[in-house]
């Protein structure tokens, strides 16, 4: 069978759309597509992907535990407490400086 004849036969099975190019011809049985979908589903079910995912999650959880991480919310609470403490410390230092400025210096002995 020569090449142009094979192309004509191929076009007869798939069909050619004038505007959209190639398209599936209604001759293709939907059972074929259902069978293909079933085989793909079975392959995914039988694949080691869920086990790999489970092992990876366990490994990452153990790794994060060793890093001694904290939750973002806990970090934000501690950050606000530190900012408040720093602000209070600055106020107290200013007050001490003011009190020291008011007190006359002691004469040297």
C-alpha cells in the first residue's frame, strides 16, 4: 500500500474537520475508550504511588520534628510579646535617663 493510499485510509478512520483539523470519527467504539480508562485506573490503583506518598510524608514529618519548628501562629504571638517587651524596655530606659538627669551628680570623694 503506497503512502497516499494509507493516508486516505487513515483519514477515513479518523476523519478530517475543515475548521478544526483532525477529530475522532464516530466509528470508534466508546467501549474502547471505557476499556482504556479502566486499564489506566487499574494501573494507578496497582502502582506504588500511594505507598511512596505515605513513606515520603512520614520521612518529612520526622525531618520537620528534628528541626524543632513552631507553628506560624505561635511565632506571631511570641513576636508581638517581644515587640511589647522591647517597647516597655525603651520606655523604662528613657525614664531612667530622665531621673538620672534630674539628680545632681555626687561630688567625688
